[in-house]
C-alpha cells in the first residue's frame, strides 16, 4: 500500500487497512484498563486473604517483641528472625503481586484477541532514529500522557491525604488494640484506599479507552491515493476477485428473483432470451420490462418464474425484440398489440386454473 504522505490523510481507514494494522500489532490497547484489571483483582485477593495474613504477621511480631529480652543478638538468631519475617511478607505479598500481573496480562490478551507477534521481539534499528524519538517526545500522545499522569498524581494524592488524615485521628487509641483488631483495621484501610483508587480509575479508563481508539483511527487515516492503490491491489487478488464476482452474482440473483416475483408473464425464445413483463390491470401505464436476460441469466429467469408460479410464454420474435429494450422501462407503442395478446392469453389460462403450476405456452 502506498504511504499516506502521498496526500492528505482525510479518509477513514478501510477494513483492509485496519486488519493489516492489527496483524502488525497496531491494536487499541488502554494501559489504564490493564492497571484497573490488575488493581481490581489484587483488591479482591486482599479482601479475602489479607486479614488472616496481617493477623499472623502481627502475632509473630508481638511474640518477638514480648520475648525481646530473651532473644540472643548473635548472627544466626538475627538471620533466622529476619528470614522468618521476610517469609511472612512474601507469603502475604505474593498473591497480590500475582493477581495484579494476571489481571494486566489477561486484559492485554483479551484486548488483542490473543494476537501474539514474535516479530515485535526482533530488534529494529529504525526504532533508534533520533528524529522519530524527538517527534514522539513532543507529540500529542506524550502530551496527553503527561497531562493524564499529572491529573492522576493530584487526584490520588488528595485521596491518600484524606485517608491518612482519618487514620491519624485513630492512632492514639490504636496502642491498646488487640492483634485481631489491628489486623482488621489495617486490612480495611488498605482495601478502602484501593477501592477509592479503583473508583477514580474507572473514570480514567473510560476516557483513556475513548482517546486510545480515537487516536488509533486518526493515525490509520488514509489519503484518496492510498484507497485507490488498495482497491487496485485488492482487485488483483484472484481470491478477492472471485469473492466479488460471487457477491455480484448473489445480488443479481436476489434482484432478478424479486423482479420476476412481481411479473405478470415471462416471454422467452425459449432458450436464449427471457424477458419478464409486469402489468397492473386498470393502470394507465403500459406493461414494464422488470427483468431480462440472455443464456444463463435467461435460464435463471425461467427457473424463478417456475418457482414463483409466473406464466412462461414462448414467443421468439417478441422475446428477441423486447430484449433489445432497456430494463425497467415501459414498452413502446409498437409492441402494444403483441404484448397485449400475450397478457390476454395468460389471463384466459389463469381463470380456470385457479393455482397450481404456471401456464407455459
């Protein structure tokens, strides 16, 4: 496909352009949605596992402090205590870290439709172009990201300030709390903080998702020249040509069937030509040619006429003459007498028939 610098990129991207971009890894992915999924899953894990984990950690620390006078401060003992504390912290933190990572990865895979490109792992010298790097630094995307980061810092700082302020008000009475209550209060504090962050993150995700999709479509816009080149390229593909031919045939079949269904009679020669005529009794207009065809299309018209119970009349001279006239037009005056005779004949046949197969002459 030609590069978009051959003209103004004012046209919306075609389906083929979007598909190629997707194959190359250009997918509208919101990083904020990844973060939201990770934090949401981590909050769920914390809600279920944190109280017990914190309670165990506080019990261990309380036991250590209660027996501080009996603990020998030699290297083996200190090492054992530190290792035990580290083990408790890892056990407490690992589910949270794993949940955060799993949420982010799962969201990324769902957004990409499980598209994994190994080519992205291959080093590309073109990425080291300093001019492109400067353009990205001062581009619209980076400005939006910077504004978003500043807004997040301000909002999250305000949330943290409010929570810390409320927590400090409870600090004087916390010295007398039992380990169970302390664990419960600390867990509630963490979950409340993450809950407030998640509420704000929902708004950020909606805005970021809209911006990401809009920016991708803007970046993939095409010039008129691009669209013409793509059409030439697509039409050169034998599979696409066959598909287009099949679609055209399907449209033609549907149009012809509907036209034949509305016809009064089909005049044939009987194998090479077929012309479907429609006439409303009592109307001021002349009979109209609603469909016509030669050879294969003529066979289709006869087939549709038989299926739709439209009378078929063999009149080779009249069929050849009518075939030369434009479709979807009224017949000229010169054909009135011949066509009137055919229609009158059909009406005479229809009256006693009362249904069944269409009359064929």
